[in-house]
């Protein structure tokens, strides 16, 4: 998980814009929106965009960037621990 890229995307784009980048990636293999192209293969790009979207949504609900990143990490750990 590249926290730096997630933070940059969450600061720069709205959840709707990130959703558009996700859709572009699914349709064209990469985001077409300027500045919305995290590093990695297509799966990593989609993962980073989805995480950035979650962080931005949490920030828009009143969380600080740090709180939103922690909440994202908590959610990931919770899902990974379910077996």
C-alpha cells in the first residue's frame, strides 16, 4: 500500500473524480484523467484508487487525513482477519 500516492490522490480529487479514474482504468487499462495515474500494474492502480476514494470519503465526513488513513488500515485488517 503506497500511502503517499493514496494521500496525494485523496487530497487532489473528489470521490466522484476518483470513481471516474477507476472506470477509465477498467475501460482503457489506465486512467485518462491528468494526475490520476498511480504507479503499478492495473490491479495495483485499481487498489490505490479505491483506497484513495475511501480516504477522501472519510475526510469529507469530517475525519482528518491521519484518522482516515488509520480507519482504512483498520478496515483492511478486519477484512484480512476474517477466514
